[in-house]
C-alpha cells in the first residue's frame, strides 16, 4: 500500500470528511486551536470555525453544512460552510452530553452519535491520558438524533467503555467501536429497541499498558469495515462476518480516523502523534456516505 504524509504541523487532527473537489475538512482538537479547518486539494488550509474547546467528529449534510461533535461544549453543533452557527443540540432530557465523539448520517436523515461516556476535561490533557484509564468508570452512549427537530429521539445504548467510531453498514445496521475492549458492536436499527450485538474485535495482542483501540471506522465498497487503531499504527480490516482480514500500517502510531476519497481507492487518515494527515492507497473505494438535505432552515 502506498503511504504518504500530505500535511503535517497540525495539533491533534481528527474527523476527516472528503469533498468532491479532492479537498477535505478536519478538526484540530488541541486547546490552542480547537477548530474546524478546510484543506484545499493543493494543501492550503483555512479555518472554518473555532469551537469552545475540543471539536471531535465531523459529518457533512447535502447542503454543505458541517455537523460537529464538540466534546468540551458537550454538544452537537451545525455550522454553515462560512462557519456561522445554525443549530446546537446540547443534550437530551437527562442533561448535557458528556463527550460527543463521532457522528454519521443515515439515509433517513437521522444522525447517530457516540458519546465516550466521560468528560474530556477529566480524561485527557493534550495527548496525556490519565494513568488509570483502564479502570475508571465509563458510561459510553449511542444516540439517535433528529437534526431537523434538533432533539435526541432515543439513547440506543449506554455503559460502553469509551464509545468511539460510528458507521452505517451496507446492511443498514449501525456499527460502533468500543475503544477499551477493541470490540465493534452492531445494532439493528429496524428493532424497536436495538440490542448490542458483538461484531468483531480489531486489536492485536499487545500487553503494553497504554491507551489503544479502535477509533474512527468506515466501510469500504468491498463490504469490509476499516478501523483506525489508535496506539497500534494500523488500519484494521474486518470481513463482513467480523473476522480480522488484514492490517494496513500507518505512518504514525496514533491514527484517530479515516475518510475515503469521493473518487478512487485512497483514504486520508488523521494521526495525532505526528500531527499529520496521511494518504493511504486502499484495496477499494469507500462505501458511499449519506448527505441528507433540508435539515436546517
């Protein structure tokens, strides 16, 4: 697989979203920058918007609006391409979100979001993760949100040990990464009360006492799930039956997420230890994402 660093000098990049013109959006999660950035095809960057403290996951709707999972604010925020705030969903009837992490649109126009289940201020300082991360209590959650109405419809699950990446599969089911265990769970959205089912595990044996596991996840057009493995320098690939298929090495040790280009067999990968975005040739193109329109006035 061909690998190259296409941009560096970033501060804690995450949340890549690719556009038709070969440009892309990312976030910089650091306390110093905490912003959404547009990166042109030739590498020029400009800030779209600065958020309150730690933007994490991104999704794009069909009108070009950018949806941001903002950890420090504990909110889902929608901004225009010019960076103007259009909508903010700051929690449900039980209170604010803890750590909005990653988001994905469904064909219905509903948005699904993971919440890592702990306040970011209690968990991390820059790249320094608290030493007792393996034993502290988490209440990782999965939400179903109606972006048109600006409200949470239901909490699909809770009690996950650091809920992280999220993706809609080719079967219409919802897939969620639990970082601490390395597990990927699947939810049948056709059920009235979707149950957590185990799909697969994407960690390799590693006894180092460091934070590691699946972060962002995306499906390829081959029906396989591609998982950025933070702390193990790899994109792990799971077959449609959940079995490990292959591992694609990354340049940096801590990939946080990936996004397939709109055209071709390349993915961009955000990586925090080197503050970089990598381009990696993949075995296939990505499974097309959903870009619903008319979500906000």
